[in-house]
C-alpha cells in the first residue's frame, strides 16, 4: 500500500537585517527567490542563478554566501544580511560610501553583491584568513598586506560585466583602511579609559 507523499512546504521564520519574516515556502525555494519574490527585498540580484557570478551575495552569520544556491529552509535560524541592511539609517556603511566616492560601479546591477562580498572580505582579512595569493599562510604571520592582488583574489567570485574592477579594488582598499583606523581609534580610547580608571 502506497503512503501519501509528505508535504513539500514548511513554515519558517527568516531573520533578515534584524527583522523576523515568517514564511511558508516550498522546500525547493532558494533564499534568493524568497528574498526577491516573497519578501520584496530586491536589492539582492539574480544573475546567473548558478552560483557563478556573485550578484546574489548576502551574508549568513557574517560570512558571504550566494543566495541562489542556498535553500530558504536551510537559512532558518541564521542571521541574514542583505544590501538593505548595510546602512544604519541615513549613514552608509563605509564600503557603500567608498563605492560611491570612487565610482565602484557602472550599471550598478552587481553592486549589492560586490558590497556584501567586500564587507566579508575585509572582516576575513582582519581575522588573518589567507587567500590563494597570500605568501605566508602561517597563523602567526598575521593578516597579509591587503594589496590589490589580495583584493582581486578575494573578490574574484563577484563578476562585473561593466568592468569596474579598478574602482572596486580601490573602494575595498579604502573601506579596509577606514576599518583599520576605526579599530585603532577604539583601541586607543579603551586604553586611555583603562589607564584613567586605574589611576
């Protein structure tokens, strides 16, 4: 006796940009389609739909992922950040500001994925993660210099049909420098406060 097929739908809740979104989705629905078609978060772009172009890059728990290869049901319980969640109110994220200042885009279609990827790249580099072009991959060597070659390698999963790569590399380098300066300022302030408290 044949058994009835189980339901192919599940009720899930996606945590996107700090907000909860309850959805009933087919198990085959990609995160990309859930974002664009179900939640109207169209900043995440559909390019190749095969995980090759990077246009749909989002952050899952702070790490980059191509949303077209991620099932929506598998993203439940994860912290999802899309391009819509990068800015804080009217204040652009430093990567967004660098792309704007240095013309890191032309048509702009790949830009949301480029920016999400760049945010993760800068954090990966700061954490000391090596890339395929890193000379010294020993953990004790610390982060390698974030050269243009390092940036190109780390951003190589994001394609730009307009060919704005030179400006993209410059934008990532500027945003990384801004992050480093901010981290140093914070460290200096904390050291001063600790010294004053001890005194």
